[in-house]
C-alpha cells in the first residue's frame, strides 16, 4: 500500500468539505485511481468538474509534488508520500455555454 496526500482547491474543497485528504492506495496506483476514489466519495458536482463523462475534465489542473502533470493522468504512477494538488479552472461569469 502507498499513502498519498491530496490538497483540494476552490470549489473542489467546498464540495468535499475539506481542503486536505489522505488516501491509501494499492501499489501501482495512477492518478486516475485517485480521481475515481474522490468522485465516489463526494457529491455529483465534484465529479462534474473532475471526471465529466468518466474522463479527466479539461478544466482540471493536477500537480504532483509541486509540478504540473503533463502526462495523461492514467499514465502517471504514484509513489508513497506523493502530494497531489487539484485545481479547477476559475473564471468569471457563468458556466461554459451560458449566456452572460
């Protein structure tokens, strides 16, 4: 088992009711495992940002140990002690496609 720390920002922290989560995962876990686990734990609004249509959302930025993850998230293997940060895009105005 590995343990990772996840920091949630903006509306993700609001949905989760917390800014910090510790997770235990199986060896060989990848970032999408973390996202799926969190989506199972939190309300549908969380999933709409993180995994809309079952794939990582285009407005989600993920950092691993302070560096932006540029690999596809399903290819980013995690290690014991990794610190992840999840940032949803923040913009003014309404939701995409909504008249302002």
